C-alpha cells in the first residue's frame, strides 16, 4: 500500500512540474506578439491589380504606348522611338483588416530603385489600389526600416536581401537568411514576425509609435543583423506617407 501511495505521489509531482514548465514557456512566448498569417491570399488576382496599377501609372498619355508582358511593363515612346522595360516584383502580401497591403517594386534598372507599399481594397468583388507609400530599398545590411501610419496603425515594410556588407579594411560580406524579426517600439510594445522564405516584410502595430530596436534572426536563432548595424553601416529607411492614386484611375 505504501508503494502504491509513493508511486501516485511521484506521478502527481511529475504532472505538476510539467504544468509549471509549460506555463513558463507560454509566458516567455507571450513577451512578443507573434504575427503568423496562414490565410489564403488571392495572389494571382492581387498581382494582376498591381500590374494594372503600374501600367496606368507609367502611361504618360498621347504619344506613348504601354503594354504588359509577363511581369514587365513596356513603355514605347512613339515620338522618340525609344522603349523602356519596367520589371514589376511583388515581394510580400499581407491581410490588413478588410484590405491588403502589398510590397512591390517597379524598376527599369536606371539608378537606385525604391519599393512601394500598396493599400488594396475589395469593392464589388474587385480589388483596387487606394493609396501607396514609398520606401527605400536596403543596401549594406539587407533590410531597411520604412515606416508609414494609416488609421492609428504603424506599418513597417522593406525588401529583404540575402547578404550584408560591413565597411572596414577590407570590406566584409556575409550571406544571411531570415526566419523571424523582433521589433521593439518606443511605446513598450514588441512584435515577433515570422518571415521564413519571404523576400520582404510588412509589420503592423495597432498603435502609433517609433521603432526602438529591430533584430533579424535565422532558423537557428542566430542574430543576422540589427538596427544597430543599420545605423552604423547604412541608412534606416524613411518615414513615408500614404498618397492617393485616384488620379491614375480617373484620367
């Protein structure tokens, strides 16, 4: 009887310790808001809207012929008989309430490019571009911190690279991969964003705040680069504002 009682006590102790361990893990994980989206996004439909937006944006009117071929916008200047090819790349799409945020780039390989955050809304079963915000493309540290505010939300966005460069004697280059990002904000909030396999990130904070720190990690939890590196070797990005694109659709 004593042996049975002893065994029961040991089992109860193991269960109690296991429960405490699980609660401890949950508490640690709750220190950051995890943004993981498993929603089905209508990628092809959204890509078509993005291509249409850039075609309208690049159409300068009479004397120009603008067409789409795959993910390129071809602008033919009939007067000068010159042709420019703009490659359109969609890096990331994220659901945002009843809308979508799309990180894209339209570039003709002339000069340093910029990226654009498009705000899409579905009306009458059709998506349309409402507003856009322009951001910097990362250079030495493989990421940038572009920030825009929309209806009491702070939105951070950037293309992600696969290599960092540090200035020294000699300059050093390092291949990097990103699995998740942890952002700390000046208001005390923080967000952990999974970016596995993504070519860009869009992070939404449901309040208005500046960024205090940002760190990017690989799948092994190893720090790849951070805001401190960006401040040391590159430019953070820009504070941007959303602008209406209504004029492109009304002309």
